[in-house]
C-alpha cells in the first residue's frame, strides 16, 4: 500500500492488522533535501528509549496512534525516497502520518538565515534539517512533564522504566523488544510506587496524572488550536504545566518552528554564546531570536548543529535521588 506524498487525511476505520500480518508499506518522496536520521531521531528520548531503535540503515519507531499501537520501520531508499513498513492495529495511521514525521509540513517561508553569519553557514551546511511532527500530543506532553526540572539522564531513565513497565509491547519483527507508551488511561493509573521507583519527583507524577484526567480533551483542543500561542493557552491550563513544558510539547507533536523553551537550564546560554560570544538569560535570548520570529525553534536547532559550544566552567548538575526517602 502506498500513500501519496502529500496526502494528509487519516482513515477513520483502518483495517485490523494482527502483529503477525505482513506489514503495510509505503514510499514517500520528499520535495526537499532530507536528513532522515537527524529528523527521526530527534524524537528519541535518550539512548535505550524503548519506543525508538536505531538499527543501522533502519530506524524503528513504536507509537500509540488514535487507531491503536503500531510499529513502523523507516529507511532511506534510492533517489532520496523514504520507505516505511508498519505493523499493528495503528499501521494505516502510522503509514499515512510518515510524511509529516519526516517534515513534509515544515514550511521555510519567511525564514531568513542571513541575519547572522553562523546561522547562514549552518543552514547552508544542513539543507536536510526539517522539523517533523508526531501528531501525538499526549505522548509529547508526558515526556515533557517527565523532563521537568531534572537532568536529561534522570528523565530518560524514568521514561524507559515507565514505558517498559506500563506501555504495550510493539508488534512486528522488531530487532529488540520495543514498547509503545501507555494510553492516556494507562498514564492515569500508573501506581505511586512505580513513579517512585522510576526516580520521578512527586510533583511531576501528580502533574502527569492530572493531565491524563483531561488527556483526550487536551489532545482535541490542541489540534483544533489555530496558533502556537493558542496551543500554549490550552496546555498551560493544566496544573503544573508551564511555558517550558508547553513549548517542548509543541516542538515534538506539531514540529512548531517558532516554539522556544523559555526556562530551560541550557538553551538561553547556548543561544547567547553562539550569537554573541557571551551567555544571556531568557529575556536576552528572546531579544536575540526576535529577527527570526516565526522560526525561532529552527534557529535554536541550527545553533545545536553549528558545533559552537561554550567551554564548561562549572560542575555538572547531578541527579537527586529521592527513592530512599
């Protein structure tokens, strides 16, 4: 089965596919350069993420679609094409959504890299950078809540524990056991001892459970919202969800080219150093990014690819382990 490259509708009643069925297959031919690995692996939450496996030429992704769990295997093919094969009840949805995951909907109109030589040069060297979207709001929101106010290593470990313990085994011939994240109801019913063993702070656990109580309504409202600001208003209406968490959700779920993670421990420093040679705070970062309004996330991503890094001068932040308390 092949989906047209620019098709967007998702079938409302896809056929039921058992894990042992042959996969559904598609070929997507992007109309722009595409760095497939970089775009897809941006969605991975650290090495060992049970929802993503990098197996050489093939990247495997397990997800919980609106039609059920799916596994999709994605690889580059001749002539710049992308091949996808999917298994599970959500296979049709995953196949149809593949172009958006690869950045088909990412629009560079209005982006002017020439405002800064570093951005111009990095953009020239990385023509295949695209901002992909998963369209799975609650997965993105859950991951962002887990990453609130902790180190990346701590958050990724908690994600692995919860997804493996309470997610669903991914269908298909995966190279290692893989798991789709819990359903909205599944997140809601993760027991308190599991959050504790995963090393998650109690405020994060409470925020995630409270979000799951409104999960379906939040998904519908964010998809219906017309702008990033509108999506922020929906997401930040949840207790414990602030502008950082909302931005992180928009980046992954919608490939939002303008989302800025204000309040991040590192981003403002990195933007300031790359563009001026000196650190800055959130207000300074927003001022520096103002010439690229509409594409500020794209600029942040390009800064990450530029190779410009400030030499570390302070101690690393170490995870705080509260599990023995």
